[in-house]
C-alpha cells in the first residue's frame, strides 16, 4: 500500500503543470505629446500577479535584453478590465533614478488579476483616461510640449505567470521591433534565400 501511495504521489508531482513566467517588451516612439500605446492580454488563472514597468524616463535593460537609454519622457501606466473599468494606474512608482535629471519618474504597477481579458495603456504624464472607449474615448491632454525637452522614446515590460495573447497597438506611435523579432525575421529570410538557391 505504501508503494502505491508513493507511486501516486510521484505521478501527481510529475504531472502538476508549472506555470512559466511570460514576459513581453514593447518599445517605440510617440509621434506627439498625446500619443498612447495599448496592450491587450489575457489572464488564464485567478490570482495571477502581473507586473508592468516602464523604462522610458531613466532607461535600463528591458526583459528582451535591450539597453534603454536614459532621457525619455515621463510615462504613466494604466490597467483596465475588458469593460473599460480602471483597475490601477501609476505615474512615478519605479525607484530607478534618471542619471540625466536625478528624478525617478518611471511607472510601476504590480497587480493581482483573475481570469479575463485586460488592457494596459502607456501615456505621457498627465494624459489621463476620462470616459468612453479606451481608444476613441476621452483622454485629458498631457499639457506637455515636445516631451519637456526629453525624447519621445518609450519602453515598458509586462510579466506574469498565466498570461496569454499579449499584443500591442499604438495610437500615434512608431514601434521599434525587439532584437528577437528581428532575429526571427532574419532567419526566415535566410531560409527563404536558401530554399530559392537549392530549388
């Protein structure tokens, strides 16, 4: 009987699914002071800890391994549920200090979410959600001019276990592909070239 219990315990331990940490990095440039960047993501298990952090202001190294230069604009992050309800927002929660200004103005959100679809939005400081649809609805103007003399570059990561279907789209932004995306594109082109050569 002890052998059977041990065997069942071992089988249960081996077959338990371990959730893997999912991390996605987003980078690009805002075209104007009131631009926004949206990501949609699904949470597949209750009580999933989701973390969002910006690197726009102070720089750093994102999860994709890209070095982000200090000197971008002051960002804000927002998390909404699928019904456009604001769940959390943050302006200056990161404690990473900009070498060029001495300020810690990057955003940081740590939030526990249940199963569902969610949206995260990155804006420049003071551009806050007011009402309506997240994309075409009302957002307050940032009331900044030319990013207060800093660059229009943005960078932020989302991470958490039990995330799926993470994807982004900009509103008046120009995205920059991550190195891993460029590497995959290069491999695909190399494969097509080799296929053509040997055909």
